[in-house]
C-alpha cells in the first residue's frame, strides 16, 4: 500500500502493527507533497489510500490527482470520507474505487450508535461483504435502522454544521491567543482552492493551535463549559479534543509532529447549537 501519512490513529496502527502480519507493507507520502506519491509506488503496490480532509489536521488532498495516479498505475484507490460525508464530497466522481466512513460520526450525527460504511465497485464490495459475513464484523439490524433514519436528515444537519463551523473558524483566526487555524473553507487554508473544487462546503472540523503549548492547552480544556470534552466528532453538540493525548496518542511525539500534531493542537467538532453560544464558550476558555 501507499498511504498519506496523515491518517487516523487507529488506521496507522492497522498499517504498522497488524497488516505486516499478513506481509502487507505500507509506504507513507507526506500530505503536502503529492508530487512525491509516484516515487513510492513499487511493482507489488496494490492500493493507494488517503483521508481528505485529514484527521486531525484538516489538510485537503486533491482527489482528482489521486484518481489519475491510481488509474495510471492500476491501483485500487480507497478514500476515507468520514469528515466530509457523502453530502459534501463524492470521491468516486474523482476515481476512487472504495469510499469508507465511520458512520458513528456525522452519518449518525447524534452519538447513539457505532457503525461503518464501505461503498464502491460492485466486485470489490462483494469480496468485502463475504469477508465480513464469514469473520463477524457486521452491523446490528437496530444500528442499521438508526443510521438509515439518520441519513434522512444528513443534508440539513451538515448544512448547519458547516455554517456554524465557518463562523467559529473566523472567530478563532482573529483571536490573539491562537497561533494558527485550519478550516478548508477559510481562504488562509493552504489547499483552499482544492477544497472549493471538490467539496460543497468546509465540513464541521476545525484544527487550531493555542499559544503556550501543552500547558495553555490544558488550561483551555479545563475551562470549557458548554462544549463537550470527548474523542468523538460529528455529534449535535460541539466537541473539543486534544489529539496528542487522545485520538493520536498511539503515535510517538516524533510521528505526531511529522503529521502536524503539536502539543498545543486542538480539534473542534462544531455542533448544531446556537453558534454565538459556542463562540462565547471558546472565548472564555481561551481567556
């Protein structure tokens, strides 16, 4: 496999700890150096893998570029589309063969059930279906029903998430105690033009770095009142997370820094509350 280096912590664990037991090797390319991707492709490479936007740094990668590389080298392109949802981004339009989602997040949207979704090429899905049926990781009927009901409100929920998130991102960008902010639909985002090309809106995830590192980050998190402190995303409520000590704690500090996770980085999953209330909570915590 060839994968972007910026992947979810548990995905990294799969690639580095478990896949090698089946002689599956993974090479990582840097998310901000897509021109290097082809140099990692070997004669035995079968899969090209990426998240966009990434977790937790909210980087964006050009899906059309990945689709063209996959086609040129006859690779299966797999995209983790969890942050964007099928409403904001459809990687299959850009050449992806399989698209995966943690349905636990925005697809459920209310923190009720665990689930996952894989969509794509019929023959590949058939193989995945048979593997899942024979090895056990199948969704319960009740969870499937909850998620199917959730899909009926996905568009209206995500519209509100995105509207709120852009306002929160603009607030954070103007705050004196914040070093930097990343949100795909802020013009300051390095891949803003790519995000506009392939996404309907910017999603609900913001990454920002507090001035003062780990101590300032700890004070900020301890001061939060309205927002939830959790490692989840995509809930109705706004959730604040410290990736270095939670979602990506399995990575060494060196590996964290390599994918842009500093000790002061905070991930915000902006919810559906009145946005002025969310901003007021972040403002008092930053103070």
